[in-house]
C-alpha cells in the first residue's frame, strides 16, 4: 500500500530517526563482566536473533506481554499485518537484547541513559528449541 509521507509527518520522522547503536554501553558491560550474551534485533525479529546466542539445551522464554512497543509499530500493525509477520519482520520496539543475571539488572541500568533503560522481557531456562515466544504484544 502506498503511503503519502508528505501528509504523515509523524511517520516520516519515525522512519528517518537514526537507529540507536549500543556499542559503548555493551563494551562497558563486557568490561564490567555484567552480560552473558547480547543480540541486535534486526530482520528476523526477536525469535531469530535471540535464538542465535542461546546455547543448546537452553531456551529463552520471551514474554511478549512485557514488550514496550513504539507508535511506529502500532501504526504498522494497524495496516493489517499479522502478529506472526510483525514479530518476524520487525523488532517491535526491542532493538537490542542483553542476556544477564537478573540480580545485576539495577547495576546494568546505570550504564544506559534514561531514554534507553533496559527492562526484562523473559528468562533463560533449560529446554529445547532455544526460543519460545509466549503471550501477545499489546498493539493498542
């Protein structure tokens, strides 16, 4: 479907917004020995990108109810895109994932600015398939 970007200034600004790059934060976390793994969430979405960093015998249980999505993804969802396709194609607001020990979350938050505070969307447990998406994103 064609979209007139001249009429939709919100969408135009969102599409032109530069991607947040987390190199500095991640390097500082590595030096502080505070992360077990990390994944940039790009094409392939949450499932495919997180699966790549999970070792055999473990599964990342992602609770989609906890995902804080952004307006651009809510707008995209309103264009009649299936949930499965949204999750496969877009990061849905989760641009980067850290695999951490939960007890270190408050320490880790100090490495990020207020606009990019990490929050928990799941946990790693024993299991098969490396990734399990549970729940549903609230697109409203």
